[in-house]
């Protein structure tokens, strides 16, 4: 790919691609076979990430370090825990069988068509309990609320 326009077109093409085409693309990007029962949605998401990483670059080392620490269940340093979420970011959280999607904007966080000033307010609306919104959406570790 040679630019953001081509990347955008390639990402849109993934949405319309057949499963067979997605598997061909997977082999091209990952040089391996996808998991046998990988869902179509998973293939599209993974390929989208691979294409964006190829065109725009990968995560910076501090972000990688932080994500690895979170994945291992290790404490995240105070400096690491200062999460800044860029507008346009999509946050997903499954709660009692329902997936909730929040979109980060310059004005706040949009959930179910309404704009909230904090993730904690959204977590409260979803669960009925006080939570640290960043923790509820898996952005930081630590004490968070009634279930944390």
C-alpha cells in the first residue's frame, strides 16, 4: 500500500471479502494458517490491524511494554497508568452477555447515542455499581468498584 487512501480502500474491501479471500490475506500477512475455527469477524479485525501496522507503523515500545504487563497481570507503573485515549478510539466491554461499545470523542465518551463526561458514569449505567471507568473497560489494573 502506498497511502492512507489505499489503506482505507483495502480495509473496506476486507468487509466484503469472502472467507477464502480472508484466509489468503491471512497467509500473506502472517505467513501461517489461521486458527481452524477463527470467526470471519476475527479474521477481518486481525487483518485490519496487520494492514494498518504495515502502513502506519507498529506500537511504540512503551505501549508494547504496558500491554505486555497488563496481559501478564503485572502491576502497571504510575507513569504507564496515565492513559490518554485518542478521539476515534472504540472501547468494547462485554457485561452479562451484552457487548457495550463506547466511542471516544473530543467532547467525551459516546455510549448508546448519549455523550458522557467519564467512563465511570458509563460503567455505573451499565452495571449499577460504582467502578473506575478505565478499569471497567480494561485500560488499567487496580481497585475499581463494587466488583473490583
